[in-house]
C-alpha cells in the first residue's frame, strides 16, 4: 500500500531517478534533524566547559537519543525547530531544561545549511581527508555524522574521476589528427586528444573554483537572534571572552576553521550566490563538453557508450541517440538557471533577516547540488566508454585536406622555381571546380586528382603525399597535450589516486 500511495504523489526525478544515495542523504530530512541534535549537543558541551550548570549526565542523555526522531511532531506545532526541541526534550527529560539554551532557530537552521553546503562540495570534489578538524575536535568525530568516516568513506570522487577518464582519453588520442571546426565549419586540423584537453581545461578550472567556494565557507556559529550574541552575553553574565570562546568551540566541533565574524539573524546569502555560481559554472562546462560529443556523434566520429540491448528510438530501430550527453545538457541548463534564485533572495533581504528566503532556499540549495551530482555521475559514465572511429575521422580529413593543403602546395611550387601568383590562380580555378563537384553533384573532393593531372604541378608530384600527410597540419597539438596533462591535470589528481577505480552504472 505504501508503494502504491507513493505513486500518487509527484516525486522529483532528481531524487527518485538520478541522484546518488550520498547526495540525496546529504539534503535529506533525517540528516538535517540529526544535525540539529548534534548542534544542540555541541552547544551544551561548550556551555558546560565554560561554566554553565550543565551536567555530564544531561549531555550523555542527549548523545544517546541523538537519532530518536519523531517526524510527526512538526505538523502539530507548525514550527519545525520548536517541534524538534520538544521531541528531543521528550526523549531527554533530564536534559530538557538546557536543550537549545540561549539559541534561536537560525543556530540550527543556518549552521545546518552551511554544513550541507560544505559536505555537498566534498561529495562533488571527494576530498577524502578531514582537513577542517582540529586536534581537539577530533574527539567528536564519531558522534558527528556530518563529518564522520562513515560519510566520507562513501564519497564519490566524481569530478576527479571524470577528469581522470578524460585525461586518459586525451593521452591515448594525443596525436590522432581530426578536423577542427570553427563556426562548426571545417577548419585547421587538431587532434582528438587536444580537443579533449579543451574540455579538461574547463573542468580543471571548475575543481579550483569549487574547492575555493568550499574552503571559503565559514560557520554561522553562536550569534543569537539578530547576530549580536546578546542572549549568550546574558547567560555568561557579561563575560565577552566566554561568549567568544563559546562561538569558537562550537565552530570547531562542527568541523569549521572559523565562523563569520558578523551576521544578522542569518548568515549573508551572498554565500549562497557564490556557491551556486560555482555549480552553475560547472554546469556550463559539462553542457559544452556534451554538446561537442553530440555534434561529433552526428558526424559518427565519436560516440558515447551504447548498451547491447539499448533502444535508440521506438520508431527508428537503427538509431543510436546520444541520450547520456542529452541528459547532461538538459540538467546542466537547470543547474545554470538555479543561480538566479540566490541572486534574487539576497537582493530582497530586509534588515537582519526576513523569512521569505526559507522556502526558496529549501528548493534551490539542494537541487543545485543534486543536479551537479547527477551530471557528474552521467559524465563519468560517458567518459568511461567514449568510442572513437578513426576511419570515419580519416575520411572526413581526406574530404577537406586538399583544400587546406593548397598553401603548402603553393610554397612547394615556389621552391621548385614557380611563380606564386600564377600557382595561386591555378589552384583557385581547380579548387572552385572541385568544390562544384562536392556541392552541386554530391561527389567527393577531387582537387588532388585535378592537381595530379595538371602538367603545371609535375615538378612536385613526388612531394604530394608528404604535403598531404595530416600529421603535418596538427602543429604542436600532441606536445600541448603532453605538457598540459603533466603540468595541470596529473598534479591535480594526485590526492585522489587511491580512489579512481570505481565506475558508474546508469539507470537509462
């Protein structure tokens, strides 16, 4: 019955179909409420350490009931924080008088959001090390599920793995010539590996941007109703040093290096803008990569993985649609659009705070991270099975290369004693004739055959094969690939080396 009832409700495909368990849990109601209780425990521990009349027994009672949660109580009280203060107090009657002591709703609400943002970045970046824990706060690791080994051990190294797969791809095809395209018209040759390095360059920038956004995150800390810490100053009878130490202790327990020095009731939602802008930038990178793959799939030069039993079209059984790349593009557009929400939210905040931010942030923050999680998983799957068709690429080069080689042919004639302007005119006429065959008759490019038949070019006939070798048209592309991978990409992947083997299986 429960399953049938669930089918009567709308469920976001971000969670029901696409997102990883780890990212779904990161923004789940259960994790949120467990986090609240951990924050209340941190607050009680710090207040006790600073002299407030709180006992070890009260703290132990809170710790033993940290995950005994009544999800129905909130509906009765119409205030999510107070509902869970009540339910936690019901579980912990001895500790009830000191739960949430001196705090207000944003102590648990905003701080939990910041923890979720940090952990969301970690899932995307998969920093397996707990860099933000001090020696003292390491004692709280086992009880703090937000930064525990249980969660960290499950992190996907998504972005690092995508970069690793593309780096291997770029290395393998570093010197395979392929047509370059400007305006999606044939241009100077490049290599398949060099094109992949252009994709990699954007992802490398995204790694740095995401790490910077994560590392810039601070804790809201213990600030009170309007950010002045007045309630805590009263609790500690005017002792400013103890209030500052309380803020510092709770911040460290939550795994942050520092708290924002000033806040209103909430932390500045400029923080949300910075976080979602970095994710939107990642979305733009993935959209560009997958658009390239879709265009190249149309040319049959490159193809995303295609399962043996996969069906491309219900009406056209021969089709092999790039549906993974299409999924990435569709979700990337959603990710890019979501950055508009925090821009609007931050711009309309009133003095100290206003609650019209809450409903919007409950949607925009989780959906941004869930969407980023999905597109990285999908892109990893694509990059683990990219197929290259060298013979198709070679045919396309043969079709265009005679036109591109004309300058080399002119220079060879001049070196053999010919006149540049005369040679230029000869090639112009022959090129127009060959182009007419291609465009008007649907034939192949026969410029090379026309040159070989013209007596004018007899002095260089023996050089034509060398002049038309595709490798003479790719410049330093192979060397650029080697240098870029060695200096930019491989060092970036070094922290992730031990965790690169996991592959992604998609639900298609």
